[in-house]
C-alpha cells in the first residue's frame, strides 16, 4: 500500500493508476484519503496545472466509484474508462493508465466469476499489445471493511458478514461491530474520514498486509482454495 504523506520521498512515475470501486462510499473514501495523504495528484489536478502553464512529470492516481455494484459492471466500467482515457491522455500531456484495479466485494453477487472471465478475455486481447494495462481484481470477502479490521487484529477464520446478513449467518460475526470496537465510535459506511479514524486508533497498515496474507494462505493450504475464482468461499479474505 501507499505510504503516509510525511514519509513519501517518491521519484516521479511515468504512468497513471486507476482504481475502480463498486460504490461511491466505503472503499472510495478510503482510497481518496490515501492518495491525498501520499501527496499524489489526480487527473483533474494535473489538467488544471497544465492549463496554468505548469509542467507535469509524473503520473496520477484516479479513484472512481461510479461503476455500479455488480462485479461485471465494475470490470466493464474500468475497461471502458481505461480505453477512453488512454486514447486522449497523450494528446493532453497526461500519462496513460498502466495499472488498473477493480475493488470488488463478494457479497451476494452471482456474477463474480463472469467478471473474472471478462478480465481474462481482456488480458488475451492486450497480450497482442501491452499487458501492463491489464485489469487486476481486488476481491474482498465478505466486503472491503475487512481491510479495516485487519489493521487491528490477525483475524480468525470465522466467517464475517454485514448487518443485513445477520439472520443468514447466525454463527458468524458482524464486521461493523468489530470495526466500532477498535475505532471507539459508531461505524457509518457512507461517512468519510475512515483512514484518519483508523490512524487515530493506532491501526497498523503493515500488520494489516501481513494479516491479509495469512488469511489467504489459510484458504490455500488448509482448505485447498486457490485463485480468484474461489473467492466466494474464502471468507474472510482480502
């Protein structure tokens, strides 16, 4: 993950990054706050700088949540935006997208495998051109909020669920209640400032990365579930 603003001593990078999320709230707020904390531009800021006569020597990171919630919608939107943006980027003096991430929750979506098939088909097309522009799926089971939890604890393999699924998963735990325990405040999905609250509560990003890796290793080594196509069963994982 990106480092905090005060620790960034980065060299300019000659490409841009697109992060497409399935809604305009939770994950979008987090990534927008993260990009800002790292002192990295987005496209609008760069275009304004160019219009004001400033030379831009690095890429941007754009976060977009206007794709709809279904995994296939997220992937199709990312491909469309990548193609449209890259077609005009050089003409405008912008660096094209070469890293494109689709942040997807498992939820009750029935089209996750179909979305992954679209990504593979897109890769096959790009193999004739430039694979660096391929879509990378970032799948969270049950949802993106698991990433917040992992900043505080090496979570057990007990399934997690959202509040609306409580009756369907009587033996699992609610993500929002776990988050509230560590943040010390009510968790509201549609509210910004989540990164700041995690940092204020002493959440550790490096530990979150290690905790996420351990969960994935559990699903692969203990349960034999490997690959994104098994994401339906890898609860919890991100």
